[in-house]
C-alpha cells in the first residue's frame, strides 16, 4: 500500500527515459471498488496531460510509463483524487461523524485502487513531508496523540458531487445518526442543486431537521426550487415559528401555493403567525452584544467581559463565533462560571442557537423567547453573522404599546 502524498509531484518519465512531467493528481472510478483509471501529469510547459494507468509500468523513485502513451479525458462517474477527495470533508459512517481527508491510501498490486483514507494527524504530517522524529516531537509539545487514523473505503461516505449527481452509497440508517447541524454545515459548502439531491436520501423528518440548521439564505434557495408538495411536506416538520421565517422570504405566489397544501391544523398555525408579518423586528436591534471565539478559554472570555462590556446595560448571553465570524454557539454567564478557567468555550457551548432574522415579526420573536425561556435572541444575517440582538424588554414594550 502507498499513500498519495508519497508519490505526489514525482517525476513521470517514459520507459526510454524521456521526461513527461510531474504527477499532479489521480482520477478514479466511483464504484464499490474505486480503481485509479488515469494519471494527471503537469509538463514543464504547464500543460495538463491525462494519461490512462494502462500505460503505467512501475512506481518507485520515479513514475514510469510506456513510451507510446496516449492522452485521455475525464469520463462519466470519474473523480479527481486531489480535487474531489483530498482535504475534503467526508462522512465516517462507522463513527457517525464528519471528518477531513488528510491523505489517500492506494493499493498497488494488479491495479491501483483506493483502499481508504487517512484522517489522522500522521496523514497531515505525511502531506507536509515532515519525517523522522520531528512529528513525534511536535506531537509531544502540543500534547497530540499521533496516530494514522485509517478508514477503509467501505466505511466512508464521500459526499462528492459530480456533474450534478450525488455519489453516495445508500446507507440511510448511518446518515440518520449524524447530527443535523453537522450535515447542514457540510451542505452549506456545496451548491443548492447538489444539496437537494443529498436531502432526498434522508427521510422527510431528518431532512427538515437539517434544513432548519441551514442559514436563511440557503433555506430560501432550497424552497424556491422545491416542488410545492415537497416544500409543504418539509414545512410540516419544521417548527411553525421557523417555517414562517422561511415562507416570508419567498414570493407571495410561492408562499400561498405551499400553505394551501398544508394540513389544516398546521395551516391554521402558519396563517395566524403570518398575520404578524407587518411588524418586522429590524427597528428593535441593539448592538450591545459580546462575541468570543470557540477556541477561547473561560479565562479569555471573562477578560473580554471585563474589558468590552463596561458600557453595556446588561449581558445575558455570550455568543460564540468561528474563524469566519459565523455564529456557532452561545453560553450564559452562569454556565461560564461553572467551568475551570482553562476550559475551551467549544466544550460546553450550546450549539443549536435560537435566532431571528430581519424578516422575523416581533410577535414571533416574543413567542420564541417565551417558548425557550430566553431573555435575548441574536439576529443573524444570511451568512450566519450576528448583526445585533433583540432583548425581551424591547419586544415587550413594543407589544404592550398595542394595548395602550
């Protein structure tokens, strides 16, 4: 068995010693037994040559091919190893989680076949061409367990998409165990057409849970493209408050057609909530909120509270963001004080955050606060970034004015 990182960039020559270029990628057939069918070679002029592995003679210090080779092209049901698999997120159906591919293992006997992937730290070091005892010294310094975490091809779901088709093994029962938030995070990295095809693999309830965790812009794009009957089935499984947020972003005609297909009890709830749509929440936003990184510790967060919230009138919650400034969690001050100072925030934050959008009616915001016993809600934009917060005091005053 060889790893792709060990042969990547190797010189490719013909059997009579003529240099062709350097190996840049492999192409493999997406099947239960993924055979490497072609090599991608970059020559000194910068041209990309696709050469069938039928011409491959041997792989050692260099890659040798027959001198009478012919170039080829990507065919249906073929994927690039680097472009479509390496560094991409995959589903570990054995461990029920999403992981990242650090290296690809290739069986090299009769035919080159992809036998699995390495998702461990050793795969990363191998990619970086760090050898000797340096990886072990680095691992000891950072207190990292140095392993080569190998997953066989049968144990993964490569969520790779080719020419508009999702290439997935039909193992729905495995996908059902993965957190909807994780699946939503993955789908937001691909396009809407592919996401729709992936969601078809899940049952309606699971698909609705995943959709509920997508950002509002992605939700809107999906529902614009769903047939009305499918949209209605999904809406039936989404909390009515959240469903109204989605429906308000659609055209009036699309919205009416979907609502018309709902069961009567759900339709009644939705229509009642829709009557609140004339009271958007945008005018009640306050910018007195604090965000911290998911990698920050309790000590870092307490310091931030002391230095950044001096002029705040109150601080009910601390919102957690990732490197893209997307909101990924929330903590309360009470939860914060129960942890040791060196604990990273991501270890105890609540990930499933209740949110509102600019189109959310005031009444629905109040309903969410009362339902989940919250004093404030973050208002996020289409990129999951916080624009401000809505407090219970602000929305309560607005509601009370209606009864004056």
